[in-house]
């Protein structure tokens, strides 16, 4: 069953490897880095070192669990960008070494394209064209997906990403990094209408999350002056309300994108697509509007090499290989 490809992801704080055979992702090994928690965000230098520590065993485990041998590989793929340069360098260099040693081609993958292509790992798969709301710690984009490797960003954030907004809001109320999943957790028991926040007006399909971050900071500061135990006493409602607001900001733009393009197949991707509020609201909106909704399995929402492997498969079919002098890119358009 060909092609057999080993894919490596190391763009931020997850070291991951995956083996794909004939378009089927065989496994998806992920080593998360706990070292950043006490700093309240990813520390690039520590991320690079942690990738160095994990990459050999992560790749080894992916190979072993796939039942394939290194000599079965037809290509080696890696995330070229966007991401943290020091982190990317670990994966790029490791992939180059393997490609050279095994004498197989090298495939560079765009991390943001890969988030979208995570939808082709399992069924049901969207048909082209579709819209993908890609929401992570570094990006917030509405992508018009015309084909596997033909995508256009039709809306994006002018400042913070929505994942950053989740994480910063969490930090303001004293939750550890990454706070997005914790906000999601507390929100499940809270009232989403308990507190309201101002809307931000952006042109077209673009987003801005810096205003809501500041508004939330001042809201918490003012409430704590009145009642120092405000956060502890209202944790569930605060989380439910800020989550509701952020999800509303995302879905308003998706509705506009549908109106503008006439496309009614909507997918979500990226770390924030693991958010249960976003998932439920999107499904409900889809039912109301008659859209087809595509949501990846949790393990393919946050950073993972399975999605890199999927993108690499389509690139392999197009003989889209790169040379050994390729360098990682901190910024890389989709
Ligand atoms: O895609 P990802 O793993 O890494 C980047 O490429 O950025 O996304 C990480 C982001 C973080 O901001 C994290 O807080 C957020 O995704 N996230 C969530 C949830 N799970 C992860 N945000 C809200 N609710 C969640 N359940
Ligand atoms: Zn990502």
C-alpha cells in the first residue's frame, strides 16, 4: 500500500509524529510540553529544547506502532511553518537527516493547510468547495477551500488569535496556561448570559480580539474592587459568558461568509475547534440554516502530525517535493 510517509510536527509546543499509508493515518503520537505551564505561555527556547528531548522517541514510537520499517518509507514530511523558528528547526533538521539517510524525498507542509486537511483523515469528509474556520492559538481565519492544496484566506484576525483571547482571559482570572480548555470546562456549569461584553466592529470577514481582551480585563478589575471574591464566586458564569461572547464573534463572521460565498459546507479546525461551546453552537446554527457541519475528532483539532501526514499524502500524489536546503518559516501564507 503506497505511499508510506512519516510526518513530523514541531511548530509550537507539541512534538508529534505520524505514519500514513495509502492515505490512511495509521497513528498519531503526540508529546505535549508541560514545561510552559508555570510561565503562562510558550517559552520558545524551552520549546526547542523539549522538542530535542522528545523527537527521537516520538518518531520511534510512531514507526513501531505503524508496523512499518524505516525502509518501507516512500517519503519524510515535516511542518515548514508557520511557527516558532527554534521549534520548527528541530523537526525540519530531523526530517532532512532521515530523508538523506534513507534516500527518500522530503515533503514540506504548511501547518495551516494541514489543520484544514485534518478533515480528510476520517469520515465524513467535506466536498469542495467548503469554508473552514481555522481557530488556534496563533491564527483565526476563514478559509475558502477549493481543493486539497488550493486554499484562500477570505477573513482573518487583525491582532490576537481567538485561542490567545481564550488563554489571556483565563490568565486574567488566575487559570494556568493554556487556559482555553479550562474556560471550556468551567463554562459547562455556567450561565452564558450572566455577563455581557462589547462587540468589536471589523470590516468584511475580518476579526479583532484585542478589544475584548481589554474589556474583559477592566470588567474583572472593576468587579474585584467591589467584591474581592468575585472571580472565585462566579467562575462558572464568567467562563460561560466570555466563551459565549468569543463563539458569537466567530459564528457571526461565518454567517457572513456563507452569505458572501453561497457555500453551505462549513468545517472547523485548529485547537479552539476542540471547544465544546463552539462545537455545539455551530451544530445548532448549521441545523437551523441547513448547512453541513464538519468537526474533526479531538485528537486532530490541536497540533498533531496526523494532519501533517494527510497534507503530505496529497503533496506526494502531485510529486510536490522539496530540496535539502529548505529552511523553516515563522510566517507562511496558506
Ligand atoms: O492548534 P493549537 O493546538 O496550536 C496552535 O497552532 O496554536 O491551538 C492551541 C490553542 C490554545 O490557545 C488553547 O487554549 C486552545 O487552542 N484550545 C481551546 C480548547 N482546547 C484548546 N480553547 C478553547 N476551548 C478548548 N476546549
Ligand atoms: Zn496549530
